[in-house]
């Protein structure tokens, strides 16, 4: 962003009575490719510019947004932010972030994550389209029982973000992203099962069409012939993707607004054991392998890995400047921009459950007899305050420490925190699933409803 845009805002702010301003500008150029029935079926292009303006004056805050970025648009945005400010309720927690280190964790000054791969610019459009087509072709060639590919898609983008504020903050970042995924269908004897495979990298060169298609096909194939298990309590290995889904459900309980409003299952538990010693959780914006990596948050606070749970003990919450003042922690660098039309809010960057030392096969061996849970069906319906859940699931039986026949049509129930207290070991098979990462988990006891 040129300084000229912010100068236009500052002149308008002064004309309207003064105050402190913050201008956030994001530009994204994205391309999407989808293959179907052996050909490139869809190509989509987008080029977007979005601006967000916050104005602070006298313990009040006003917000506005725009999509043009010219002088007239910036003047309009400033007038609308001033109008919203005058109409808002005062709160002494409003204001730009305080200068200085992150609360509770001095910023190390380490360089930010490497988010931009220059190779992104050199990949031809034809190569990207062929990559999407090859995903579908490789799935269908994997096994005769692979009958259909619902989706075989590639999307890549380059984004540029800049932030200026009245306290002299002037920050910019550029990042590239490349996602690919397949949704597959395997059929045998009238039975059908679905699967998925995906990959994320900073350019196409970091993705493997063979690995993504193999994952999508194998996830569907391994579930053919599934039966229902008997009702009971089972030792269980929760596969890394399903474990990441559990972490997504737990995520709101780490957010300062939910804690302050009494809507967090972790409220008032800092310093207490909330999980087994095998469980450690962090928010890590410095890992470029995850899609939420960033060198600074949505209001300019430097990025830093934040330990939330260490050895089962809750260490703290996530907060931006506003909510950090509310709960007395200060900002933890957790301000996010959910969209152009919404003010920034508290959220994680990359939430992850730390890996252990046992391989996936070692987890199965340690389970002995039990269930490998590969998928929760509807885990998002878990109660976000109590942590109680009762949802469908699928997986495979573990017999003699090895995988056996597939299982589906059963339910698992319990409480998320109780389940985390039952974790015996975390595996070494850590993987990022977008901006949430986890290894597989060995759990001593999970209630299962089946036949």
C-alpha cells in the first residue's frame, strides 16, 4: 500500500475532528482449475482489493470498509467510520495496540515465516490445468473399484497485505498459496464409499499430484465392506485428521471474548490440568507449512508462537488489543481479519497439537485391540461450552495391534476435555490440515454405540 492512501485518511480524520486511524489493505489474485471426465471443466479467475479502516477517539471505535481504494473511496470510508464512532458505546479498552513486546512472551525478534515462493510466478497456466486433470486421472487409475471423482481441483493465489496506523506502524507482507484436493467414490458390489485427499504448499512445485490422488483413492477403498462394531468402551487411536477436527471444536474456548463472556469450557482454568500430560497445544503463526502463517497479526502485532496448553496444563488464552485489555493479559498477537466487511476479531493463526515420539504403527501396537477412528461425522455440533458430544463416526478395527476390517454406522460420545485427559500418547505423524495441525492420538477409553 502506498503511503498516499493513508495520508488521504489522515487528512480526512483531521477534518472530521481528529483521532487515531488504522488502515488495512489486502489484495489477492487467485486462479482456480477443476477437472471432470478427463478434461479441464472450469477455470476461474479473481482479482480483489479490500480495505478496512478503524478510527479511535475518546474511548470509541468506528469501522468502515471499501473495495476501490481511490481518494473518493477513502474519504467516504473515513466519514462512515467517524459516523459509526459517534454512534458507538464508549469502552476504555478501545484503541490501537500498545507498543512493546507481546504480553507474557517477549518477542524474540526472529524473522517471520517464508510465505512467498517466487516459483509461483513462473508456473504456466497450462501446467496448472494439467495438474488438476492429472489428479482425476490418477485416482481412477489407482484401482478398478474407483468409479468416480466428484471433485479434482487446484487453486492458487498471491496475496499482498499492508497496514498503517497513526502510531507509525507501517507493515507489509506478500504470500503465495496453492491448494489441491480430490473427492472420490469407490464402489464394489453395489456399495459405495467416499474419500478425500488434499495438499497445501506455497507453490505448485511443493504439491504432489500422485500423493494427493493416492490419499483420496485409498481413503475410499479402505472403507469398502464396512460393518458396525458392538456397543462398548474401546481403546482408540484417533487419526490425525480426526484429531484436528477435535482441536477445531476446542478452539473457541481459547479465545478471550468467549472466556470473558463465560462461553469457554476453559474459563478460569489457567494453571490447572485440562488434559493429560501427553497433550500440548500452541498457536503457531511462524510455520509456513500451515495456511494461517503470518509475520504480524491483523492489527500489526509481531507474530510469535504462543503455548496454550503445555503438558496438559492450561497456560493462557488468545487475545487482541481490545480483549487483552478486557481480561488483563494484553495482546497475544491474535487479531484476525475474517473478511472485508467485518471488523477484526480474535482468532488463532495456526492452532496445533504437538507431536509425540511414537510412530503411527507404534500407536496401533500400543492400542492392541480397539478402533482406529478416521472420521467424526458432525463433531462441529459438540457443545462449545460444556464440551459434551455425541456424533457419528467411522474407522477401522484394530486387532492384535494392526488394522483389520473397516467400521461405520457407529456413534461416539463423551466430553472433549474428558477425552483429552484419556490421551496416553501423541504420535509422530503430525500434519497440517489447513490452519489446524495434529498427530494421531492414542486414547485409553471412548464410549461407542453400535450393534
